[in-house]
């Protein structure tokens, strides 16, 4: 890449541009630090590069966690010319997101997020359009059963398909990634498109493959660099692959929505896509909200929900099975509790309150797996003074969830898989304030209710039916828990055996 750059005829203009940027940077730095306000402290930075050389871009969350121990719970970091304020530790992250929801509640639309959706949809949007799309998605998810029977029924139906799929392996070692991703994707597909897909369906396979690829690429070091120096984009293979993957998903979404449109009947609402068009029809032309119900918002909201709803839940479920295979005594206790309380009948959501150990294991999996380690970056919607520091409007803010889920002042054994974190002395389930895998405040995960239901029903159903063990020849100790780093943290490649119990 740099060879290509050096051969470019415009090298002298590029050097001129860099010199210009250097001057702007020096001016900017001096303005930032000379004002009357106290700004969050942070490591000294180099011109243009900022602190890029002081952090590990392959595990940025870990680097930031270490820096927070030196510079405190609110500190500044410069990635290139971009200034970021990092919030660290359970107390600080909750105080910012919950007590100052407005000030810390905008999304930072970085170059990659902008390339993806141009500010449309739910995850990477702001202002009235975001507010309307988030409200619409939340209401529709609720109407389609989040926390209600309808979703529960859909998940239970999918549990049976997943069990059948795992049974086909007849206890032999297999990669958990594909079937579990298909099962999770089918739940969100049933809500969005009103249908599940067969696990062999090429559309499902292609959407899931591209989704996984896009999420993995978006957390890669070269994409982090792209967000700092966006003019590098065309030279970066990862950026080109990312754009290709999201374009493929978009084409599938367009195809699926257009075939739903052909049979659309406003009196029969089959799914979220129908609900979107019905809402548009019901809004008066003059109604300001109506303008947000456009094609772009439909397509990108669907892509957001599909992307956010597949990778996260399937990753967490895969972590839970890997942890069960690694810690067979914990698996024993879950299976004993399930046998005693539920027996062989289908587990229902209402059983959760009687299954405290199982519930604790699921919570502890989410804590340790820490699948969205740096949340999704926020931005300040106005000037704010927080913990005595002045943070100006439009500053990128990173709520470091790693530092919450691994906060030494909150968790007795933060680096160990320990379900007791969620149990009192009598073995009753206890909630913990520092349990924040879905983040908090105005931009908190809107799929939390659905995700929690999926995790509970899939996990309990699978453990009722199968004993999970490492592949033959691999001991429990050898099962590696070092995550694969993308935008989310997923389990390293592995195979497990699902040995039938029933
Ligand atoms: C274990 C599963 C999941 C985890 C750990 C998780 C975690 C998160 C986190 C950390 C955020 C960022 C919050 C912030 O900006 O502060 C987020 C946002 C979001 N999640 Fe989830 N999520 C999960 C499942 C889901 C599901 C199933 C859906 C879809 C129904 C979903 C939809 C969303 C959306 C749309 C946003 C953006 C919200 C906004 O910007 O207003 N998530 N999630």
C-alpha cells in the first residue's frame, strides 16, 4: 500500500498536505490545552499520529483499560488527529450514560459507519430520524412479542430445528459457529421478514456469512486506521471487503422487502417490514414523523437489526457452550438443576426464576465473554462538565465496557469464570450493577429483552438435550479462551461434541 503511495505522482502535494495537517494539529493541541477549562488528562501524543504508537490496535480495549489505571476513569486519547474521551470503570460509565443520558447520548458517525449507512437506520444515526426509528423498532419488537409469548414460541420452535441439526453430528466433533448463527439469525428474520429460513437456504447462508465478515472486518486494525485517516480507504483491502460484504447484505434485504411489498395488506401485519409501511400509511402527509419512513431508513434499520441481532446472540451462545465444555463441573450443576426443576419438558421463560444457578451461568458467560468490549462509540450532544472535566460538544466518547465487566472493585474474581458473582450465600440469583454487556442509557441495546430470552431458551434447551465436551484428543485445559477480535469478541475457532442425553 505504501509503495503505491510513494510511486504516486502527487507525492509532493501529499507531503504538503501532511505539513498542513501538522500545523493544524499543533494549533489545535495548543488551543485545546490552553483554555480556561480542565480537560481530561491523557498520555502525551505525537503530532499527526497522536497516541497511535502507544496502543495495541489488535486489543485496543485492553490498552485503554491499562491506560485508565494510569490516567483515571475519564481520560483523553488521540488516534491520529481524532480526540477520544474514554470512560472507564463501572461507576464512571454508569454515571455518564445513566445520569447524563442526553449529553452522552449521540452516536459518533465515524467514516466507516458513514460509508455503511449514510446516517440512516438505528445504530449509526442521530437526531429525529434516529429517535423515530428507535421508537418504531422498540414498539414493533414489543408488539411482535419481546418479553411476550410470541417470541418465546418462535425461539422454542427454532430450538427444535437447532437440536435436530446438532443430532445429525451423532456426537462427533463439529464447529458450533454455523448452526448457532443460523438459529439466532432465524429469530430476528422471523420478526423482520415474518419467516425463518431452512439452514441450507442460500439466502440465509449468504446473509450470515457477509454479516460475520463485515463485523469481523470493522474491528480490524486497518479499519481503525481508516477511521483516523479516511483518505486511505481505496488502498485498504479490508475496507473494500467490508463495503462488498454490506452491499451483498443490502441486495438480499432489497429482494426480501420487495417480495413482501407484492403481497402487502395493511390489515394483516406479518412482520416489522409490514409494520413500517403501515405506520407510513397511517401518518398524515403533513405529519413531520412521516418523512422518516423512507426506503433508506427501512433498508438500514433492517440491516442494523439483522446485524446486531445475529452476531451478538450467536457469539454469546457459542461462548456458553465452550465454557460448559471447559468446566464440566459447572455443566453438571446446570444439568442437575434443569433435571430437578424442569425435568424433560420444554423450558419456558417463567422457569427462569426457579433456575438461579443456570441464570447465574448465563450472566457470568456474558460478563466474561464481554462481546462488545468498547460498546459502540458515542458523541457528546452538547458541552458537558463531567467529574470536573470539560468535554466539548461533538467529542467522541468511548464507554469502555471491558473496564466495567472486569472492574476489580466490583467483581470478586474478574478474570475467572465464576457463576457465584451472581449468587448470594443461599444460592439465590442476585443482580449486579456492574453487569452492563448491553450498555446503558439512551443508546442502550434495544434488543436486550429479545437477546436475554434467546440466550435463556437456547442454552437451557441445548443443555437438556446434549452433553458438550471437547473434540476427542483435546483436554478441557487445552480449550483456548483467547477471543478472536473483530468489532465483537468471538470464541476462537474450535470444535465441540454434542453427545445426546435423551
Ligand atoms: C447478547 C446479545 C447482545 C449484546 C451483548 C448487545 C450489546 C449491545 C451494545 C453494547 C450496544 C451499544 C450500546 C451503546 O451504544 O451504548 C448495542 C446496541 C444495539 N443493539 Fe444490541 N446487543 C445484543 C443483542 C441485540 C439484538 C438481539 C438486537 C436486535 C433485536 C440488538 C439491536 C441493537 C441495536 C439496534 C442497537 C443500537 C441502539 C441505538 O443506537 O439506539 N442487539 N447492543
